[in-house]
C-alpha cells in the first residue's frame, strides 16, 4: 500500500496595508524645536509586534536642521523633535518604518514638509503682586482680534517672568498689526508690569513703506542741512585798513 500525504498549503497571515500619518506644525521659526507625532498601523506587526523606524531631515546638514530621536522601536505611536537651526526656508521630515513579525517584513516611507521662517517675537512681562503663590492663570495672545496662542502663568509672591511667543504664520501680511495679551480678569494677583490684566502693542511686519512725500521730506532735510553747513563754513570778509 502506498500512502500519499497531502501537504496543506501554507496560509499567509492576513493584515491590513501599512499606513503612516505625521501630525505637527507645517511652519516653524528659525531656532525653534517642534514635536511631531507619528502613528503607524498595518503590516505584519499589526496587533502582535513592534515597528522600527529611522528618521532624518532630507537635503540638509546637521547645521541646518536635525531630528531626535533618529531611530527607535514603537508599538504604533512615537514622537519626534525637529529643530530648525540654519537659513534653509523649507525642510522635509523623512520617516522610514518597518513592520515585522517572524519572517514577514514590510517597509513604508513618509515625508512631511515644514516651512521655516523668521518668527515674529511677541513678549510681555508679568508679576505676582500678591502674598500667595498663584498657579495656572490663563493667558491668551491675540493678533488683530484673533486668538493665536494660549498658555498659563504660575508665580510665587513677588516673582515675575517674561511671556514669549514666536508668531510663525506665513499668511501674515506686511503692515501694522495690533497685538493684545490678556490675563484672566477674574484673578487679582498676577498682572502685567505696570498694572492691569490687558497688554496691547502695535507692531510693524515687513519693510515700512515711507511713501513719496516722506522720501521728498528726507531729501529736503538733507539739502537744508547741507546749505546750512556751507553757509557757516564760508570765511568771513576782513575789513580793509
């Protein structure tokens, strides 16, 4: 009798296609560091393994920008800190992820463009005028009536600090802009130096347009200054004896 053993066909494990998403600012200021969240799903690692990754900034040197950590292992979510240091106007965050389990392996690459610009620095000094520590006082920054940043302030009695915010909005137009910082008006201890819970300032973005009349005024002022200098430098006439 001859026995014939039928080998069952090897069934390949089923899993979803790989997917990578990157979430974070698309604009950052020179010298700033921003955090980016990377979510990975699918591939052989799905539900039973880990993902490995490498990250870098394309087309730049370490003097222009860098990302940390540059590699690692994750169960599906990891965070990257990107720093823009040079004069490059645009950088690209590059992430290469490997999904593996056993002998199965799948790779995927994701790129994320980031614009780099000179930030508009908004700052103001606040102080705790009370005799108790105050924690978590809300502070909101407005530009032309629109909220652009929120944070909280915590200060011990008599202490002060400087609130700074780098405004990096590529849609900001050249010209005059009204900046307003507002502390929670329902508390009475933390105020801006000089008093009050509201601080307003006017800033100018871009090169200021002097206009034709201002240019003519400057030219006239220079001409008059030259004429006055010439007049007073003339030698005086001597009397004849």
